[in-house]
C-alpha cells in the first residue's frame, strides 16, 4: 500500500518504460481512444467498480485507463501466471501523473512468473475492495474471476467447501484452499459480492463456454456479455492476433528456423486458422488435426494436410495446440516425438498438453533452458522442448497480440461494460452478445485508421438487398 493504493507488482521503477510503451500503444488503439473522446464528458462508468482479470500487458493498460477515463474505479489481476508485462503493471499502478514514490493509478495484482498459489491470491485481492465490499462489474478473460465468485457463493450456501478429490488438479486444489480460507474468515463474503455484481463481460472462447454451461444449468448469478463472439473480436484477435504472436513466441523461446519444418496445428477454429497462417508465412509445412469435419475440410481447402496426431509424430518438428479442449497432446504422443520437437499451447488453459503426465513419466529429467523454456529429457536421451509449461505461449514467451488488434477486442469490452453497467435491469441472468451495429462501429473506426475507404450503399441498393443504409449489413446468422 503506497499513497492509499494497494497493489502487488514486480517493480514500480519500471513504470517510466511502461508509460512510454503505453503512449505508443495509444496511437495504435484508435477504437479505445475514440471511445475516450466519445464519452469524454459523459462518464458512463461513474460509480462502476470494475474487477478485471485479463493478461496485464501494455494493451490492457490502455484498456484499464480507458475504463478509468469513462469514470470507473478499477482493480486488476492477470488471468495467467506468465502473461504479465511487469513494466505495464508498474505504469498502471503509478498512473499517467503519479511517480513510483507517489503512485496515483489503479491497484494491480500481477507479476510475470506467479506461482499458482500466488495467482489465486491475486484473483481474490482483485475482487476484494479496500472497504471490504466487492466489484459491481467483472471484466473476465477465461472465467477465473467469475468462477471464484460462483464457487464461493455455492459453497457458502452449502456451508462447506468440499474436500479435494485425489484426481483434482493442483490448481483446483488451490482454488478450494483459497475458498476454504475465505469461508473461515468471512462466511457470506462471496454471496454478498455476487449480489452486488451487475454483470460480467467475457473476453475469450473458453470463458464463454464456461458461462453458457453456468447459464444452461440455471446457475449464472448475474447477466453476462459474450465479447468473444463479437465478429470484430473472434474473427480478428483470435485469428490475426495469433498470426502475429504465435511465431513471436516460438522465435523468442527457441529462435529455431521454421521454414521447411513440419508443424502440426491441433484445432482449426479461429485460433487454429491464425496459427496455421502464421507458420505457413515462415515457410513451415503445415499439418492440421481436427475433430470437426467442417473445420477439417476448411483446412484441406486452405491447402493443409489433415491428419491425426498419432500418424505424424515421427515427422513433426513443431506441435501447437489451439483447441480449447483437454488432453490433446498426451504423454504417449510426447514420448513418440522427434528429438528436440517443440511443443506449445496457445489455447486458454494448460490442460491441452498433459504436463502432469510428463512430470510423472518414469526417469524423465527437466532442464530449464531459460524462463518459460524447458527441455524434457526422456530416459532414452531423446528430449522435447516445452514452451511456457504448456500455458499460452504467445503471452508466456512473447508479449501477446499487438495493440491494433487488441483495440478491436477491447473496444467491444468497453462497450459491453457500459451496456451492462448502465442497463443491467434490462438483462436476465443469461449470456448475451453485442448488437451487430456496435460490431460494425468498431470495424469502421479501425478501417478508417488504416486508411481504408468504405463504399456507401445507395438507398436503392439498400432496399434491393433489404438492409438499412446505415447497417447492420448482415443477418445474425451470417458467418463472415
Ligand atoms: P474454436 O472453437 O473456434 O476452435 C477450436 C477448434 O478446436 C474447433 O474447431 C474444434 O473442433 C477443435 N478441436 C476440439 N477438440 C479437438 C481435438 N481433440 N483435436 C483437434 N481439434 C479439436 O475456438 P478458438 O476461438 O479458436 O479458441 C481456441 C482456444 O484459444 C480457446 O481456449 C480460447 O480461449 C483461446 N484463445 C487464445 C488466445 C491467445 O491469445 N492465446 C486468443 C484467443 C483465444
């Protein structure tokens, strides 16, 4: 706690560097800057207490300061143990006008290389406000903040936190431990927090899946906006963002030449499409694995070889998971890989690759090459390189997606926050998407910033294709 701000970051003296990069990023984030201008005298988030759980990067710093400029009070944590950029975290705490000695910014609880135990402490700190109350809005990425509030409230209702099962992951055991401690200290805390929340806006495919599961079971405690499925989010961030940041992560992690190598991309959804394009751009020979015949056929038509993982392990130099599913690369796969094959995941959680199985493999040896790069040596001397311990490598080994694409995603986030905060009474405890018109607005701003010129529909043409001259231009079922 310094100057009335509680925080936990690596080093406040990095704030000056962070501020310089934030200044450059602001120019590359025209959507967020346009929203700041649009709402400059309106403060639609006045009274909002936003608890955010999203990779604490330079781009996120611009998002946080946009929320603040719209009137919100904000507390922040990262949604991944490796994704924080420490200079960005420091700059957000210090704020644009503060100093490391007298910070004037936002409480941030995030540093690169948290332990899992520390991670859940940062999550609880971000959700616990200094006056003992909670947030009235959540901004989530992957759903961990939402999960903590829901599980906390559920166990408070039951009066007990269930004991960990021996099959539970280490991470889940830590969630239970966090909730057990908070239940002992203040039984009722999470129920109160949940009651005060007007809504959550969710950033990514995996978090959205969790929200739909909660809503289907009738267990969602507040309304949610699915930001991921805004077209200007998933068809841009998940694809073009990954096209940029996947090879960035592989390069910074390994510096291996990708041209001519055989790269397997597991999953050909939005992220998989960007991943395949990313590696093809380097001249890698791409193989795609899929379970969905439609996405598999798309991959084939895009010119990729569609195979099953088991059949290509002897040839694969690089294996990347992008599925959002679990147990995609299993221990038997890793044991059969080529010497020094590179294995990484870019989906939200680390369970796509069986890291627990790797650690338990009899006689296995781990050699840490540098932070977020490990060589795992099998007893026969063959080794594989695993990036970011199986966590999303574009944020663990590099700096995630660049500003311009995140400006699209985060403009949708800000619009969704304003919508739910100001109109929460109009929403049920369900999952909603933003209206297409707002999606088109986000696209317009970014097209403009790139110097693109949009053709204007004539009234006559608009009538002929049955749309309004001002949009929206496509029906809801259109897929882009
Ligand atoms: P998506 O649903 O569009 O694509 C996933 C694809 O994987 C689907 O086509 C599915 O059929 C396929 N799949 C599922 N199980 C499979 C298996 N066992 N083997 C092969 N293919 C399988 O989802 P999207 O939007 O591409 O997101 C994927 C993951 O990436 C999610 O966890 C999401 O949260 C995360 N994400 C990560 C980002 C990052 O910066 N690292 C950015 C955006 C999303």
